[in-house]
C-alpha cells in the first residue's frame, strides 16, 4: 500500500505470483507449484485426507510387495543352502563308508600279515629242526647222503618259500601304509565337509532369522494397510452421510439468509458493498476499480458485524464469512471474486481497517458513501 496516498498498488496475477516467489526465497521455504503448471483443482479436506491415505496405502503395498520378494529370495537361498547341506551330508556319508571299507581292508591285511608271520615262524622252526637233523645225520654213515641231498633240496625250497612270504609281507606293509594315507586323506576331507556343513547350518539359521524378520515386517505392513482401509471407509461413509444430511441444511440456510436479507436494510447495504468491491473492473465486470473498502464502507461492515455478534454470540469472523457467502450467492461470484471478497472482508473483521473506521468517526461518522 502507498501510505502517502492511502491506496493499494495495483497488482495483477503475475505480480502476486512474483511476490510469492520472493517470500519463498526470503524465508527459505519450498515454493508450491503454480496451478497453471499442475492443472490440479483444490480438494476439500476429507478428499485431501482420502487422497493422502490412498497414496500412503499404495506406498505401503509397494513396500509389502518388495518385502515379499525379498522373503521369497531369502527362502530360495535357504532352500539352496539346505540342498548344499544335504549334498555335503551325502558326500560325508560316502566318505565315512569309504573310510570304514579302508579300515576293514587294513584289518584284513593285518590279519593276513599275522597269519604269514605265524607260518613263517613255523617254517623257520622247521628249518631249525631240519638243520639239527642234518647235523645229526652228517655224523652218520654215508648211506644217508641221499637223504641229505634231498634235505638240502627241501631247504632250498623252504628258503625260496620264506623269501616269497617275506616279499608278500613287505607288499602288505606298503599296502597298509597306502591305506593309512588314504584314511588320513579321508579324515581331512571329512573334517572339511563337517566345516562346510557347520557353515551351511549357520547360513540357514541366518536366513531363517531374516525370513522371520521379513514375516514380522509384512505382518505390520498388512496391519497398517488394514487400519488405513478402515479409516478410508469411515471417511467415505462420513462424507456420504454429510452429503445426504447437508441438502436440507443448505436449503434451510439459504432460505433463512434470503429472509433476513429481505427484511434487514443494513444487511442489504453490507451485501451491496461487498458485491461492488468484488465485481470491480479487475474481475471482468462491475464499475470503477477499487483497491480496498472506503472508510465509510468499512465502518458499515464492522458495525453490522459487531451488532450481529452481540445479538447471536458468534465471532466477527463467523459474521464475515456469512456476509461473504451471501454476497457471493446473490452476486454469482466467480472464484476470483470469491477470493477477493473473502480476503478483504476478513481484514475488516480482524481489525486491519480500524484506522479507516476511526478516520470516518473522527470526521463525524454517518452511513454516506464518503471515501
């Protein structure tokens, strides 16, 4: 406002948009998108709440789907770990069976070695005995020479047989040594398999815990979605009831307002003042453009508001809203005219015109159309 002239600067829609840009930049606030850019219409409170809750419900459903997908992946990993565990257990069982078989073969080899050693000892005892007999017979007459030659041949055969048994024993020793190495390798492999099984058990436990956590999260999400569904249904029911019950109230309010308007000259004056201001040239119709209410007009409006409040025990803002509504209903205001009228009438109710009213009173008051 130009305080030298007492008049407001003429601001068009672009000026007001630029002023909003300056306010948002100065106060470091997020600038809302212009209606011309978004093409969105204003939503009533319940519709806005419904929209936000639907958006929240959609977000929760998306998160639930993601959690289910994650749970499915974890279950797949757990199943794979179970399969690997089963394979490892099968390999361990095979290794244990091979170890048992090797141990059985080693036992049999040891038994064979003991048998060979017993036979060898028996042969050696027989050789000793034969040596003694040969010595005895050598001291006998030459008639026993043939028997001695035969005994020598038997000794050679026995010696060859003993050497063959000793080679067999050495072969069995090497086989037992090889089997021992195999058993050692099987023991190491079994240890590795047991460590793998332990790791898989730990992984399965971890995946099971993750699945439990995901199940709990999904349950919470489902509970929240259910609560939101109940709230949306309640709001929809309340909106429907309000729409059904508001018809007769709106008709009755309109009828009473018209009855009061036709019988109260002061109310008609207030409505005429608001209509003249709202429908100025800037709105596309009406007479001379007005940037604000004149001193006398603000006096008439405030006086009627105060009188109405004293008679009904409501607030001046309630009366201001009533006057704006009635003037708009009778004058067929468009959206621009409604906003222009509501803003200025509320300023009168809130005391922003009190200095003009006081000027009018200081000049002698009255209900004329002085500026």
